[in-house]
C-alpha cells in the first residue's frame, strides 16, 4: 500500500511558475491551490509518496 506525505505552502502570485517548478523538482505533486484571505494570497497543497 502506498503511503503519502503532504505539504502546504504559500505561493506568491507574481512568481507562481518558479515556485511550483521548484516543488515539482523535489517530487511534490500539486493537488490544489486555494485563495487565502486576499486575492494575492494563495496556498498550495502538495503530496508525494513517502519513502
């Protein structure tokens, strides 16, 4: 059975691609991005298989 670990991280709206690429390079898969308290605040939810 696969086991997962999860991560939440703030994402700066003006630098989204670089931030997501960095997490992807570390093996994190983006699950969802939600808006924070303001439109400029985003929170990303990631998962990856636990090793």
